[in-house]
């Protein structure tokens, strides 16, 4: 195990797996924060063993109409249903869609969030971000389907749009990271 220290973190590299992990010892944004998620808690948790996250398995999105959502996610975005996920075991209608190696779980349930009054630009609202190799085919599909979108305000090749239930998605053009 090789460790390289920075001003607020330590980067550890496992010689066998060649995987790197970073342990933060402080953060300029959190300096002086002592709440339940502050630096004191972070220091206490360091003695409990490291949690090795593999990534995001799925995100869950609420929808009013499963058919309308499937039309959008499969018809407009081109996602495919994962037939191996057991939707009949749940007490509500739903579907699992592949989005790269991860999934979106559509759940036909009442949504407690307001659909009206949400920010026009999805970057100022809760959103899920996914990466694509090329953003142009997605823009063409959104335009063809009449789906409104906004470009990233940072200048990155990214767009924000909402599904029929006002769930916001950000899609960024980026190199594969896995």
C-alpha cells in the first residue's frame, strides 16, 4: 500500500489491485463544521473500517403512468427494459431500465414533490447525471420529440431536461470512466 499526502487528504494505492482511494482529513468547505456529518464524525468513523463503494446500482424515479414513462425512456431516449428484474414482487407497478451498466427503476406511485414551480434550468434542481459518448444524437431525439432542454451553464457539453413527471436528468458528454 502506497500513500501520498495532500493538504487535506491521503491517496492510498493498493499495490495488488492498483485501485486508488482517497481519504479526506479535512475540507475547506467543512472547516469548523461539527454537526452530525461534520469533521468530528468523520474522524470517529475513520476507526470503524473503510466502506468500499462500487458505484450506483440504480436510481428510482416516481411516475404517474408507467406506459407514458416507458414511451419516454424507451421511445425517446432508447433505453431497454431489464427483463430479469422482478417487478411483480413489488406492491406497485414498475419497470427496470438499463442505462449503461446501471439501472433506472420506474415506480408508478404518487409523487409528493410539486411538479409546478420547478426551476427552468435543471442544474438548479435535484437531478441525476449520466454520461454519454456523444451528446448530439440525444439532442436530435429530444428536439424531434419536442422535449425542452437547457445547456449546462458551465460551458461543458451537457444538457438538462425533464421526463413527463418533471424528474430532471443531466446528460454530459464525457469519456467512459469504467
